[in-house]
C-alpha cells in the first residue's frame, strides 16, 4: 500500500493457518471527494466460512506482520528478511543433489551410484531420490499414498543398499513424498477412505481428522527409520479448493502443522524441503514448517533468477533454492570465424529438457547464490572442465555458508535488462553486489550500495568512506549480455 503524496507505504504479510484474504477500501471522513482513510482488512477468508466453536474453545486469529517502506523497488524487504531470520532460524544452505532431471522416474541402483560418486566430488551434502522409487513399474502414480518401494523395476528393492552407499560417501539420504495426497487406486485409500477427502478426482489426507493424521504419520515414520532419511522433499501436485467443514481449512492446517511438528520433534536433524509446485504454498508462515523452498519446476537458471528476485519481497533469500540443471554440448563449433571445436555449457529452459541454451559460468554462478543450491542433471555428461568450475564454485560457496544462512538482500536496480542485488549481513561488515545484464550493450554501470556511512570499506583494492560509496556509488565495467558478475565490499575493522 503506497502513498504517492508522501512517498511512504506499508507492506503486509499474513501469517495464517487457514484460507486468507486481503481487502482494501477508501473511507471518506469529510464526504466523498474530501479527506479519506485507507482501511485494510486482513484475515480468514469470509466466503462460506462457518467455524463453530465448542464450549471453552478458543480460536486464535492469524498474526499480521507489517512495516513501512520508502523503496518502491524492493519494498524494503530486508526488514522482513531480518524478522524471518530471527523468528525462523536457518539450518544452513546445503548443497542438494536430486535425481529427477537426470533420469526422471527411470532411476536404477547403478545410475544412482554413478551420480553419487560425482555428487560427492562436486561437494553435495544430500543425495535425494525423487518420484519413481515407489509403486509398480511405469505406474507409480497409481500408488501415491502407499509409499512402498518398487521391487520389480528401478531400484529393484535395493534402496537400503543404496542408502548405505550414500552414508559411506559421507552424504545424507533423502526421498520424495507427496504425503498430503493419495491415488484412489492406492491400497491405503481403498482400506481407509474415511481418512481422505475426494475432490475433482484427487484424494487428499483429511488432516482435520486426528486418526488420519496418526495413520499417515505412522507410514512416514516407518519409511524415515527404514531408509535413514535425513531429507524429505514434500511435493504437492494437486489443488485442494474446498473445505467441506466450511472452516476455512483452519482445522486442516492445524492438523497438518501438528503432523509436521511431530516429525521435526521426533527427527530433529531432518531437513524438510517444500516443493512449491509453481508457488502454490510459498508464504512466509511456511518457514515455521520447512527449511527451504523449491521455487519452481522450471529449471531455467534465467527464469529462476527472475523468480528469486521477485520472491525476495516475501521470503528471505536463505530459504529460496536455486537449481543447477546443466549439460555439456560437446565438440561444438562456436562460430564461422574459427574451425576450432569447443565444449559449451548448456542449461535447461523448462521442466523437462524440452528446450536448452548455452549459459556462461559467470551468470550461472551469480544466479545460483543466496540460499541452498540444488543440482539435478546427469553429472556424468558434464565435461571435466565444466565440472571443475562447478566444483570450485560450490567449494567457495560452502566456505561462506555462515554469511549466506543469515544474509538479507536488497534490490538496488530492477530496470529494463539490468538487475542489481545486494546481499549483506545485518551489520554491513560484508557486502556482495551482483549485477545481471540481460540485454544492455553499455560500457559501464554505477552501483549505489547500502552501507554504514560512518565506516570505511575496501572495494576492488581501494578504500572508501561509506558515505562516499552511498553518494558517489561504485563505477564498474559492464559485463556482456546474459552474463553477471560480483563485487565484494569489505568493511575495515
């Protein structure tokens, strides 16, 4: 909400456990056309809302986080970042390997073992097997909700053996679940239809039913213990629109949150990733339950950079995962001026390798920072040169984990073709400025960092007063199109 007259505005975040809505209206205090107030109403969605309180029962209304902003570019999102980092402590920014974009649901013990060896060398902390590990061959989606290992194909019952290998390599093992949903052909749905709500052909776990919660938790707990799971990717590939109890999903989310709380209590070292399924469940309040968000199934690093930049206005950077999904185009003749053949690093442009383009290592690395870094591709098909550059980048990133796990971010520039992001700690002792050029053919750019004007900073080997940096900026040589670069600003002690 922005006031053009005084240049001030307010940002609102609802921390809701149910279906919510915002409403904004003018309220005239001196007749129509005179002075007016802006009334903002935020809370549970009112349509078809009928929550019946029992005697002695209390209903806690959702909390509202709001703050004033003056910067229209990023809405002073750093204030929300500080709140979130303090309120929802981070477990860190791990490096995650996920099998999906390597072989989709066609995994096998041998192919996973090949990826494991490479993931170890690359510096991964987790090895996660995605969908396809359960159910009958070529029909695993019919057994969503059972979560029973596929014995006749894919891993062929050797999941436990592979977990042992993962642990021997020093990584932690993870699995994909869509725990909130079930196929109507699954054994668990057929045995206990009373634990599910059916809507538009999909069956959803009724988390408002304590017995259903206990049933589903028992299934997940058994799998966690059986496979020594340290990472869960929770996906959600359907939309649940209607609450049959007409209580705005409050009871549903209360049960769901208790379910996740019990998991985290019983398995405190478990890392929970929320696959946002295109952004359907990616609100600030979800950091109560999840450690980070898989922002989108679109693996284009260019698209991810845009989504990341926009989502910084409602989620802190350390919770937003970036995914490196690349391959090497080998023996490729670059242009007509030379007959020399070269390898080119390419990046996926969608969710299924349907489109690809070349990518510069500079852009890929700059666009991957900020939160956890995911890797999902066939690592054996990456050239030694490209692999070594990725390995060196990830090694450097891990060495700076203490900075990334609690940093805040500002959008300094969001113009046509150029984006500039500033990451810094709360005290401005370390500042990293990333410039992304998408279409500008210009020689240089002047960047104006936010810093402590009473301190002195080292930039590119020179020392400047913070006040001068804020007023005069930093003049930098511009990179090429579809490229990016980083400049570090260090406070002198």
